[in-house]
C-alpha cells in the first residue's frame, strides 16, 4: 500500500515518536512546537520538504535534518531540506504571512 497524498497522520506519528509535537497543520504545511522548523507535504505522499525558521539555531539544523531523514525512511518518506522561512503577522492582526527562502542556511 502506498503513502496517501497528504499523509498528515503518518507524519504526526513519526514526529511524536521522536519527540516533536505538531501544533498546527494547514493545507500542506505542518507546524512544529516552538517553530524551529516546519514540514511541507509534497506533490506525492512520499515527498516531505523541511524548512527551518530563520531564528532557529543553525548548529542544530544538521542534526534535526539527519534525524528526520532517518526516521522518514522508516516511514517511506523522502525528507528533503529545502531552506528557511519566516513568519510575520499581517497588518490586520488576524492572519500571518510565511516567506520561504530556498537554500541551506
């Protein structure tokens, strides 16, 4: 049996197993507690993009990436480190805006 297109439940199970808490999911994005990183479900169920918050500790990013890649393989995911992101609140104060930056920082 293949991986579903948006495998939120499977990704959540994987993250729970390694000590990360999902705090919010919207469309193809999965936000993790403390906003150090987020995951983006890809165009196939197996693809998972990894983005680190620009304020996260750069010295911890490689370890987190390696952990997610290793655990991802056990669940048949291909975790790919894509870049960084920022979150800011819109002027209305009700919504937020995400900006993605490609590349490893």
